C-alpha cells in the first residue's frame, strides 16, 4: 500500500483550514461575549483571556443570583398582595355589617407638567392606592414620589407625578380625573 503524498498534504491542509476557521469563530464569539459584559477595570488595563473569561463567568453567576432574589421577592409580593386582598374582602364585609366604613375621597391637581393626587381613605381601601398609581401611569405620567400618612383610621396618600414621554396632553388630566372618580366613587 502506497501512501499518496498529495492526499496526505491535502488532508493536512484541510485540518489546518478547519482549525483556522474554528479559531476565527471562537475569537468572534469571545469578542461578542466580551462586549456584553460590563468592565470594572479601566480601558488601559489589559487582562488575559482566562481572566476575561472568568470575569464573564462571575458576571453571569451574579446575574443568576440577582434573578433568583428577584423571583423570590416577586413571589413574596404576590403572597402579600393575596393576603391583602383577602383581608380587604373580610374587612369590607365586616365594615358593611357594622356600618362604619369611611368613604374615600380623591383630589387631583395639575401643576404645569406635573400632577398631584391626594387620596384619603380608610384602612379598608388600601387597594385604591395601587389602582390610582396604575391609572396615572397608564395615562403617560411617571410617578416621582408617593407617600402616605396614617391618622387614626384615616390614610392620606400623596402622589406626585411628572408627564412622561407617552403623555398626550389633550384631555390627559381630565381623563385621569374621570377614571379615578369612577374607581373611587363608582360614578
């Protein structure tokens, strides 16, 4: 059996071409990965490839940990919201029986490109706060500050919002007032 010299050099050439293409592809993939990872060191510091790969791996692990914490927080908030809804239903039922349920009130003022909403409720109407925030946000305002004070059975919520990029100025605030009145007063 004779070995064909042209066949041997051809297969060697093929292997080197394949290896060269593989290295080019790996370099492109690494470059893409490197561009996605935020860098803590200054641009003048040159780090080795293994260090850069370790930095990327650490970054991904940190993102996974943050994601897990966010999922836990989301689950906790869902549980709390569910408990609040159940509590609100129970307290509304008992309040209606006793007849001392406090009627909520809302006042909305437009100040230039800002909005101030003051919601006064009893402890039984905490859900109105989140609905008020939702309406304000749906109409294109960004909530800048929201606070509340509790005095005896009265809860005073104050919401400050700024017109956002999606705010349509025609009928914007009057539409917010109309929606909030429907939610608060049912009219």
